[in-house]
C-alpha cells in the first residue's frame, strides 16, 4: 500500500504541506494577508494601501495597516475602536479608566509623551502661571479625581535628596525654598 504524498493544496505548488493543507510559504501568506496567494513572498513587505476606509497607510497584514490590524486582532473587526475620536472629539475632556480627566493636546508643556494632558495638571499649571516641573504632582484634597476645581487641588513635590547627610538635607531644603519662594 502506497502512502499518499502530503503536498500543498495550492495548484501547481510541489512543496509538502505544513498546516491547513498549505506549504510553509502559502500558510504564512494566509496568516499574514488572509489569502494564501496574496502578498507575494511572505518576507516581502506588502506594498498595497490599508483597506480601511480613509486610511492611506501601507498595509501590514490582511491588507490592513498596523493600527487597523491591531484593532482586528483585538476586537475581530478593524472598524471597532475603544475611542472613536471622530465622534467624541480629540480636544474634549474624557474620563480615563483611573478616574482622571484627560484630553489630547499635542504641544502642551504639561502633556505626556503620548500628547495627553490631565485636567488637574492643566488647572494647577494655570493657577501657578507656569508649566509643572517633572518633580511636581497634583493632589486632590477631597479624593475625587474628577473634581478639578483650583480650591480642591494641592501642589505636591516628590523629590528626595540624594543622601541623608545633614549637608545634603540642608542643600536640598535651600533648593526647595528657592524654587518655591513665590508660593510662600
């Protein structure tokens, strides 16, 4: 009795199959693009544009750019997003999962690396008349992270001296007094 050869199910392909009845190359094309015949070699970048409406970025996988492909992998649909900026507006305040209010504000001196600004930091910055320093944070007196009235906010400093020698502590205390002389 002869064993049946396990060849790729793509017509004309002579390689042995790996998974799903496809050889390694066709399987990788299916995994990457959603079609075993799409995309040429699995090692070449896909030169087509993203198939998502209004997106001009180059496609990465399944004819989607990296952002839309990430949504597809997370939600099963590239059109679903946790935040739909076009509907809610980037410049409006939003509540994040930690309870703080934030908005997208590129160029703001108090913005995070991702260009988001927390409302309590923005209010304190306006109250002080300057951007907050890296060693400063803002405390809510009543504990409500959404209550960003100036009278509910308190400026805290989170620096520590480099050592515990008396001379280091005195130098640190003098620096704090110098930095915050306008608030005293």
